[in-house]
């Protein structure tokens, strides 16, 4: 079945540091890939997405590139802020006859300190 | 206007009780979901409804029963609550038309934190 593997957290960084959160996936066919973010006490919200190989999703300074050859979708940001502290989820979706089920990774908590 | 709203936001109850969580979306989406998030933030899909029809039913105890009176509402009823049911339950919705710009994107509610004592 489909699966998503993320690096374990928590990841603790100083403000303005470079961020990478690794994500790899296993899926047949051509999934679409997503990063969701969950701020403390809130629901998940879409951060960025990519629907085909070599697509780059970007939003709020975050980027991720859909790499089919390495089955990866790593999240990066050049300079993190305290306000980026949250839990980040990598996810994939495939169109199936049984409904569009989003498969999530386990989440990576990011803490950014001054 | 809140796109996906859940009530109640917090629920504290005793073991053995029955409780319900309600969800409503005003996005005009076709599909709604219930997810369970445990204390380690792991998200597990429980159910999905498309136009009031159950389409995803993961391995969930039959004490959990979803009901969708119309495509804008999806409720979750839990019988005989157990300690292990303590979690945050998230409702979400999505538009499944392939041509839509938001295809595959789930819109989440703020969650309902259930604590079973």
C-alpha cells in the first residue's frame, strides 16, 4: 500500500537557520504530493503541493520538489522564523476507485528559537 | 465564515458514556472525512463520505458510527467510550472534481479534543 516516511522530530533550529525536512514515499502510479502544517491548537492547513514529477511547490518561503527518481518531496526553507514553529506533515494522494484517501506521514515537529 | 467547523471543541467524559461530535462545511465540497490524531500527532483516517455515501471505512471499532445527513454535514457518534479513545478528532472536506484547482486538498476543522477519564 501507499506510505509516507518523514524524518523524526523534534527539529530545533535557531531563527534564520536553513530548514530541511525529509520526506520519501512509496506508491504505485502517479501520486500528488503535499505538505501540510499544523500550528499549535489548530487543524492542518495546506502549505504547498506538487501534482507531477519535477513540479516545485512553494508558499511562504517554503519549497519542495517532486522527485520521482528518488521518490522524495523534501521540504526546505532558507531562513526560518519563530512563527514557523509547528508540526509539518508530508502526504500523498492517488486517484482510486475507492475514494481519494490522503496518506500522511507521521509528522515532524519544528521548534524555532530566538 | 469558518469553512469547516466542528463542535464541541473540547469534550471530557467518563468511560462507558456515549458522545457525538458534529461537523459542518460551507465550501460546497463533495467529500468529508474523520481523522483521529493521537498524542504523538499521528493522523489516521477513520471514515470518508462522498455525497452522503460511505466510501472509506478503515479498521475502526464498531463503537464508532458516522452519519452524514447531507453532503455538508458529517457527524461522529461514539458508544461506550474507552480510555484509548482519548485523542483529537479532525473533520475535513475536499472537492474531488479532477479539474478543480484544489483537487486532493483537504480542508480541516480545528479539531475536537476528546478526553475519556
